[in-house]
C-alpha cells in the first residue's frame, strides 16, 4: 500500500511537471523567454499568494484525486488552491486517507525559469483525530526543473524503507539511481549552511542568528576568508533535498518565531509568508535519508495537515552538527525573550 501511494503521488508530480513544460513552451516569447503571465498574482489562499502558474496545475490535482477514490475509497486532500481552508474531500463517506500536497513548492523560482521548484506530497491513514506530518506513511519530492534542464530528480520514501532517488531523463530516454546521503562533516567549515532569509520583515533577525552560529562554531575568521556559504533556495522542499543529498549541512527556517520576537519587542508587524505543513510534505523522505529535522526549539517536528499552520524547523545533516548548533539557537531564542521549552535530553 505504501509503494502504491508513492506511485500515485509520483504520477501526479510528473503530470504537473509536464504541464509546466507545455505552458512554458506555448507561452514563450519570440526570444525564448517565459510567458510573463505565469507570474501574475491571481489570489491569496492557504497562507500564500496564488500565481497564474499555480492555478494552471490545480486541475491535475483534482483529476488524480478523483482517480484515487476509485482505487482506495474516500480521501481528503489538503493543498494550496483548494479554497480558504485548503481541504477538499473526494468520494462519499468519511475519508480513509489524508493527502497533503504542495503542487509547486518554489513557485517564485519556476515561474521566472530561475531555479527548480518541487512537487511535494505525503499521505497518512485516517485516525481518531486530524492527521499530522509524523503519521505520514509515504512521501515524495518531484523536481520541477527549469527549461534548460535535461534531467529531473524524483525522491521518495515510505515509513518502512530507505529514501530512494531516481534521476529521470526528460526526453524519455531512461533513468538511473542517485545516491542520497547527508553530509558527514562535523562542522560548517567550508560548507553550506543557512538561516532562511527569503523576504523583508525578518531579515535582520535571520542574519543576526546566522552570525551568532558562525561565530560560535567557527571562531575568528581571517582577512579574506569565507568559512561558511549561504544558499537561500526559495523552496522548503529544495532545502530538504540539499540536506538529503549532502550538499547542505545545516538549514533552519524560524520565521514564525521571528515574528513572535518582533511582536514581543513592541513593534507592529504583519505576519508575512512562513513555512506551512504542505511545504514540509517531504519530511518523511528527509528523515528516512538520515537528515535530523526538529522544530525551532529542538523538539521532534510535527504539524497538522493544514494550509495555515506556521512551521518553524531546523535541519541537520548529522548529530555532530546538531550538537554544535542547536544549543546556540536555543540560547539566542532565550536572549530574544522567547520561552524556550526545557527538555533534559537537549543540550542548552
């Protein structure tokens, strides 16, 4: 059953990838640039701006969901674009399955043909209460590449098996396996690590925290030296992929906590775009690959299948990096006036 769900979600991701390719080709200008209308805002739902490119792939989600009902019975899909609460039930009766989907995670990347976005999906069986990320039994991340790409990666895992990555030729000529192994480095020295710093509003706090982490873990930097590199990959799924594949060593996204810090400082702030559970639909695959993912305080990450719940998270390639960085983050949050929950198993 788990493998069947991986196949279903992968098929949807591939259809969305194909749809984006066709839209791009049909709407390109004479000089080959992408159609500007793909970047046109058309609404605000599920805690994020909906762009034209998002609206054009929603029919594929609905089509596949109707097909799944014939195979497994009633389901509830939670996704951007499915109304204010982001939930829609397919089939008659109580849903047997809950499916969390982000059709395009990294819309702003792909609508400008700048960098890959990702289709994300996770599924959990119906239980006594609302489903959550920790109850997922299968998870996929399907790359939605730029127009110049010849290949796309497809990453999947179920609760009982390892994370698998396939690199698929976009011309249909075949595919092959790719190693998925987080970095074994025990420090950030000469590696990639970052605090998410996507949008104005929380940039000062994000930069300050990253400076603390760098100073505390790397010490004094010599003139002309750069010891840690920053990659603001504007997609949570993409950030998890970078950790899974050993390219990044550390990443954290604390935007909900940053907004709370700003409020406690007495400043008026409109809570801007933050990570949501659908952005973390690839969590199971990251964990099965060996990435350590916590919430911003260092506790096991969990969140309901929802489009409005704010998620703060930290990802570490291995335990040594977590041991080095996590106490710094917890101490910094305390310094900023947050009530950091105590846990005897956590350092700091």
